[in-house]
C-alpha cells in the first residue's frame, strides 16, 4: 500500500518518562486518518515529531516515501498544519492575514482567493478577524495551512472549544478535502464522536503506544457484540441457562449474551421456549465508537 506517512519504532522520551513508544504509524494516501487518544496519550508529541518540531529519541519517519531527517525542507513544503494555539492578527482582515503569509511562502496571490473559497470565507474576506466567530477563525487558520497547496494536512484538535455549529463547519470542510483537493488528512482528537463522522481510517494511541490501527469499520467489527433478551421471568430463565452451561449474564431484568453467533442466540431462545418461558424481545446492542475506544483503552490500562 502507498503510505503518505509511515513511522517505524518511533519513540520519544523526556528524562525517565516515555511519551511515545515504538509507534508504527501508517497513513494511506487520500484518507482522513483519525488519530485518537485521551489527553496525554502522546498525540501532540507524535505530531510535533512528524512536523520536525521535535527530534525523536529513536525510530524513523517517512513522509511521501522520503526520510524526514534527510529531506526535511522538501517534505515540509508539501505539508500544511494546525497545531495547538493557531495565530492570526485580529486587527487585520482575513485577506490581509493570508497576504502576510503568502509573501513568506512565495505563492501566487490567486491562492488567497482559492483557499478563502475552500473554507467558505469569501464573503467576509475583508472583515477584520476580531469580529469573526470562533468557528470562522478556525476556518481562517485552516485556510492559511492550505496556502502552499499541501499534499498532507495535519490538524491537531481542530474542533477544540468550538460550539456545535462551529464543529459542523470544520467537519464538513475536512470531509471535502480528500475528494475535492486530493489531500491526505491526519486529524487528532479525543472527541471520538467527531472522528466517527469524519475519518475513514483510525489509529488509537494509549500511554504512548499504538493499540489499534485500521479502518473504522474494521474497528467496529472487532467490538464485542452484546445481545439482550427479555423473557416472562428473566431471572429464572437466566438460572435455567446457567444450569445448561450457557455463557450469559443477568442485569436489570435482562439476560445478556456476549459475543454469540446467530446460531448460539437461536439455541438459547429455543431452549427457553422449550422450558416454557415466553420471549418478549431479543435485541442487539450497538456500541458507539466511544464505547469501543473505552473498551480498548481500559484493557491497555489494566496491563
């Protein structure tokens, strides 16, 4: 597979503390890659190493199939980023902010209008930024990161502090970038519901270690499916199933079957009907991405 970003054994230590440990990051071309983890898991440290802002203790980073330590300048010319606290001049307009940056980057003036259109700020291009909403300011910062026409865009917690409408604005923008502009996007977040709606691939980091990396659909397939069953006398039905060696749990008037095949569920239902119990309902409990994430990270914490 063609990876836009690939790390091998990437580690970062601060004294006796290991912030990132043997990270094997693999970001496919043209994907929105969700980099998930609780605060302090090592996401920002990893991103700073990817951007050459921090030197790894060990391991390697390849972006565009090039070694970052050897081709840093040529690589970063094709990378856009939004990391931690974005900066802009509130007393200037959006256009003036982008013009100041454009001169540094040496890109054509037409790029200002192109990126303003991309982030849908054309109508307020000549309005001072201090009058912008927080969501509009965040879109302006993303516009700035797009000025150099990056092939890779790295966004660290881009929806932090935004209200629901601002989150929707940023989410819709990010989802358009791969299909409309051919970009690969790495977005880090601890807002799991947001990643669920944006990303196509996901990597979960916990205590500096990668504990899962694949598509979101594959992640859901790995989740344990829970079936709940309610009968005419659920507690007695539960006891009856236990005597027959069935793997079941009981809570709040419901019988739970963990990770059972369709055949296993049918066998449980037939057994209860045969023993004279009426079955009122059988339901599959659908776990959210957040439930799966918490399940994975809690297992990591136990180790």
